[in-house]
């Protein structure tokens, strides 16, 4: 029985493929994009998030046998996660939700039961199930089994991915995907490795493999000020979309800072700041790329 770590099952999702969908967010990602908006999905293991503004200092968490929680007048509530064994006792005692377990182990059957509960909405809207993350290919066996089970139950399936995986892993999931939402982040091998921490070659290879296989592809392109907001990158997006018949659309995704606010919940420092591009700027970028691209280009 395949099991995986999921950090969110989002129902009534409208931006992860056609129609009304349920998006399953898999935990774990090998990339380290500085602008990541789901930092809770980076570590593949379960972890506890601590939201200081929710803490009322009730002291319930002091039940921890490892002394992971301290409360004082000088420092308030401190959570020493390095000593935490995830026993869960503090979670049971936290009455405000300041402490929250991120990531839950599911079987394929358990996830599919939640997904299938909304099958009527999928049928009426042309929706289905999308697997996202994190990076779903970081848990390849579970992701493949989940996509396969969804297909066997008549669902339209999609996967949002960075594309970073071995060729064998990528090929194993292709037969069970009706749509591929493929992130195209940065142009150039050196820049890609420097910014995301992983090489670009296997990503580009997998993208071409999906195209050759006949899987419909939506290129998802985050627009990050100071990182990839330049005409060299825009030209590359248009050229790539034109070169691949499988690309049916290009989605431009403006940077937002929602992820930075989550970092402190995991005692992580924010090392990236940027101003979100305005609607007018995104329209300018759309017009520029759209003028060179044979495929539909939208701002999502």
C-alpha cells in the first residue's frame, strides 16, 4: 500500500487546470527558488509550524518531555525545533492553532476518497484532480499510484511540476497525465543552477519528452523582478512555446510575497525581497511575449 506525505488537499481549486479541481500538494522539493510561495512544501518530512501571533502563552505546550518549548517574560514563547521528535503532545495542548503539524501521511486510497467526494463538480465543470507541491516527482511512486488511481476512476488528471526528475521517473507518470503544468523559471543552464540549485538539462529533456509523448502542456512562467524580468527570458519563453507543438498556452504568473510571511513559522530567514509587478507591467510583458508567440499567452 503506497503512502505519501501531503501538506494540503485544496478543494474547489480554479487555477490548477480546467474546471473545478482538487489540488493535492505533495511535500518535498529539490529546488530552492528564493521566491518560493510554498516553503512549507520544501522539506519532505513532517514538521511543526509555529505562528507567534496566535500564541496566548497558555503553557499547554510545556508538556513536551524534551523541553522544546519555553515561555518567559523576556522572550515569550520559544520553540526549539532542533530537539523535537514530533511526538505531537504539544499539538494536542495548543488551543489556538499556534502550533500546527505540516504534512500528513496518506495512502492513495485515503487521498482518492477525499478527491472523489467532489466528482459531481468535476463532471459538471470539466475539472478533475491536480497533483502539485512541493514537487510531486520527489515522491514518484506515490504520485504515479495516485494519478493512476484517479484515471481508473474516470478523473481528468493534471500535474504541476518543475520537471526536475530522472527520465525514468518522468516517463513513469506520463501515461497517467491528461495535462502537464510545467514551470519554466529561468533561462540558461548556469543561471538555472545558480538560482534554483538544480541543473536545467534534465528539466528541458523531460519537457521535450512530454511534448513528444503528446501530453498537452501549459508553460507556467513566474515573473520575478530582478531575476528573470528581461527580454532575453521573454524571448526564450516565446521561442520554446513555438518550438513545442504540445504547448497549448503560456501562463505568466506575477511574483507575490505571500511565501515570505510563512518562513518565520519554520524559523527560516527571508533572503529574497522584490516588489510585485503591477497589472500594467504584467500586461506589457504579456503583449511583448504574445507578439512573438504563436500560442495563447495569459496573465494568471
